[in-house]
C-alpha cells in the first residue's frame, strides 16, 4: 500500500513541476523582471488550482467508470455516460478557476462574468488539458493491472507445474520401491544369503529418495552413483544371467541435472524387458556429457512380441512429462525392435524449462 501511495505522489509531483514551469513560461512576460518571485508564486497557485480539478477527475474515472468496466463488467454505454458527465463537471470547475481566479490576478482591469466560463476556445483548451493527464493516468493504471494479472497468471502456472512435478516424482519413487521390494521378497523366499545385502543397498537408495531427490538439481556424478547402486541391486538378483555394460564419458562431474531423471529408463528396462526375457540378458548403458549436452542411451534384451509399437508405461510417460517441465531442449526416442529395446535421450542440461 505504501508503494502505491509513493507512486501516486511521485506522479502528481512530477506533473505539477511540469505544469508550474508551463504556467510560469506563459505569464512571466506579463510582469516586469523584478517581480519574478511573484510570477513564480502565481504559477504555483494556478497549477495547484488546475491540478486539483484534473486530479479529482482522473481519480474518479480510474476508481469508478474504469473499475466498473473491468471488475463489474458494466455496459460500455453506462461507463461512457459516467465519464462524460464527470468530464462536463470537471471542465466547468476548470473554467471557473480560470475565469474567476487566474484571469483577475493576471489582468485585474478585465471584467469577467459567467459568460466567459463557456467561451468555446477556453472549453476546448480545458478539454485537452484534462483529457491529456487523465488519459496518461488511466493508461498507467491499465498497464499496471495488466502487468499484475500477467504476474499472477505466471505465478499460478508455476505453482501448478511445481505441484504436477511433485506428483510425478511421488509416482515414480513408489513405483521403483515396489519393484525393488518385490525383488527382495523373491530372494527371501529362496532364503538367499544375498537378501541382507540387497536390503542394505536399498536403504541407501531410499535415503537418497527421502532426503535428496526433492532438490531442484543434483550433480551428474550423484545421478550416476544412483544408477550404479540400482544396477548393483539388479546384478545380485540376476547373478550370472545379466551382463551389464556401463560406459561413461563425462567432461564435468559438477554439471547439474534433475534428480532421478535417468533412473526410470533403467528401471523400466528391467521391469518390462529383462524380467520377461528367458535365457541370458544383457544391458548396454552409455552416458556422454560434453559442454552441458547429455546423451544417454540404453539397450536391453527382450522377447519380441511381433509389435514395434512402444507402449509407454507410467514410468516412461511420467519421465517424458518431467523432461517437458524441466528442459526446453531435449529429444527422447524409444525403439521397440526385435530382441532389443532402445532408449536414446538427448538433453541440453543448461536449457532450463518452465520451472
């Protein structure tokens, strides 16, 4: 509220200085040089009288007709009538000040009357003077309202997208957790000695998900460590039936990336590919980072069902949406080929998106 008052004071103070200087320029030739102080006093007085009328009209228009049109959605005709009536009253008082205060001070010998109030040229000048400053004031108000509306809309959109992103992450994390717990259950049923080790590795991943994954970004080194921990979990379950190739070419380990943006692709490969494959399984993973450009590729074996259509499960569809929210520049290609399923992801990690 204080800022609003300060803005209004500054606006009218600036305009008053301009008006005083113009009044001074118009009347200083009517008086001898030794009366400069008197002339300046008159200029200030004249400006004060006229600005009072213009200010009153401007605030009336901004607070009532314009507000009625924008907020209450009243008919334009009704608003125009209000403005015209207020303008007539403002012009009348403007002319009264000119005829009965300003004119006698400038030319005491001149006799004035009510007829002078309605002088056509005087009315026209009053219309231009009042309309000019009121137009500026209304334009500034409309500009501020539009700017405020855009700011509010931007905030609401950002808040909505952040809520959506949190929802997507909350879907992915339980998805991963349930799959891993299912793996532990399988080991426990077989009374495998590897079960405690799997639980320990899972606890490390859960600690990250609980305390780190909600950060806006992490380093690429941290993201790769999560991938490696997850692969270690799966290697324990698959024993010698799983062969994993993980190639990394990173030029900057401190490059920031959205947490858990890569893990679901690997998790998906196990759930919908390797888990359903008989015989030996292999997975090839490649991560290349150069100058902020990330190229991430995976290939995993699968049993071919005769269809090349990629059916994006919840994990993949959620990750695609996360990518849309977090990065402006990315491409994601999924290829369902005989015997193998390929993922190719390219991201400009410096092209931050909506959030």
